[in-house]
């Protein structure tokens, strides 16, 4: 296991800020390393929601699920200063009710920054509500909405998605997701000095004016899993075709990586807990 982790770290270090000039030389070895190095069953997208790489899914989370982690977004696919700075997104995802998830994320740029860009970073509050639970012949359906409280948010998640899990064989499963991202978003035309009303000066804007239009139009993807030990992903994020792989250590710590538009590497990690699960000592004391 130590050797496999070392190989993974070395691979990510080489790819961290470089474009893939020869697609086949790096993509396949990276996916193979991730597929067989870990025992896996789930992972989070770039903004900290259950899904693929960029695309969120409608998978139902267990009440009390608490997941935190980070994701790296390369320079050519960054939201804030596309083409100039890569980004790290730090997130917390909490399932407070059987159908309701709350997500908090903080996006910070890497490298040299302009004076006006220096600060704690862009903060965003997102809500996911499960409209339909998955059944035998029915996919799950969820709506995801970003709260319009921010003055100058870099990206928002406003989308409607459906997800269906298919059993291909006793060991292989396929999780299929399809949906649509809103081409519009709300933003407050205000300044930090006059920011006294979180609902004041709201404006409806079109994502076509942004250099990177995150989840604007049809989205979807498929996640293939093998015996809950690894998985591969393919997605269309409304702008690009992305591929990736994921894995989980100790059933809680997830590591993932992908290639955006066959051009640059993205990767992330997350750790999952359930706040409703009692520690073993408390369980024994409760039983006694």
C-alpha cells in the first residue's frame, strides 16, 4: 500500500500544473493507479457535492452524513481568473434531514494574486433537496441551488439532476446521471462597505458573459464501479468531456483524479463521517 501511495503522489506531482501534451502517456497510467490502489464506493465533485468530477448527482445521502475535503481546479478551467490562476476549493457537506443537504465551500486561488483578489476567498452556501427517491424503475431526482447572498461569487450550482443505479453484474454497477444546469444565476450588485442587506440589489445574470460557464445547459455522466473497490467516471459538464477515477481508503477517506477535456489534471480528497453513528465505546455503554 505504501508503494502504491508513493506512485500516486509522484504522478500527481508531475501533472499538478502541466498540460498533457501526449494524452495517452499520462491518462491511462493515472486511471489504472487510482482504480486498483484503493477500496472505493463514492466521491465528491469539485464543489463538494456527491457526483462525478464537475457534475453533481441525485444520490441520496444518509442523515447525519458529514463530509469535508478539498478539490484542485487547474488554471485553464478555473472559475475566478480563468487562464491565470488555478484554484483550491475547500468544502463541508452535511445531510441534516433525509432529503436535505447543506454545502459550504470556500474557493481560494493559487499563485500570485492581484491586490483586489487577496483575502479569505469566495464563500458559497448551497442547498440540495431530494425531490424523488430512487426506486426499482424510478431514478432519484434532486434540485441544487446556490444561495444568492454573495456579492461576487465565482461559480454557482443551480441544476436539476436525475440519477439511476444499475446492477450490471454481481460485481459491476453503473450510476447514470443526467440533468440540466441553469444558464442564469443571481448576483448582488453591492460592495463590502455598503453590504447591509443579504437580499438587496439582486440581479439575474446570464452565464454566457462568463469565461467559464459552469453547469450551463445539458449535463450528465456515468460512474462505473467494480465490487466497491474502485471506479471510473465519464461526464459532460455542459462545456467539456471529462474522465476520471476514484477510490476510498478505510471506507472513509476518498481520493480521486481526472482529466478535464483531455487537457489538464484535476484531483481532490474527502473524508466522510456520520454524526449519528455512536463510537464503539458509547455503543457498548448504551447496550449495557
